[in-house]
């Protein structure tokens, strides 16, 4: 591997060393896949085959009070899935 003199900034030094390692790995054919122009042209547009659920969810609009929506969103990513799961549990527990 090519060696560089240590950089005075430790973070930059670590970056340079990692970059040199990745270049060496690419030269050896490790961890790197190079797409040829033919590969790029052969790609299909859209989602990969098999990545769409058999029964996809349906988009809808629902109105929440601002404080309720803020608290739901405050739970982080996946809040809509958690609301969906909670509604499913409620519907199973109650006859509608």
C-alpha cells in the first residue's frame, strides 16, 4: 500500500489512510463492483422485481389534532406504521 506522511489533523489522517486502503482493495477486486456502460443500459427502471408487496398499503388522508400529530411524530421514524398497527389491534378487539 502507498504510504503518506501522517497528516497533522488525526481525522484527516484517518480519512487518507482509509482512502488508500479502499483504492488498494479496488485494485485487488475486493469490495468494489464497477458497472460497465452495458450494465447501466441493461438496468430496468423502477423497483426491483419482487420488491412490491402482494397487498400494498393504500394512501389516505386522515385529520388529527395538531397536538396528537406532534406526539405521534415525536416517536420517530415508523410512526405511521405504529399507528396502523395500533388501529389493527383496536379493530380486532372491538367489533365494528
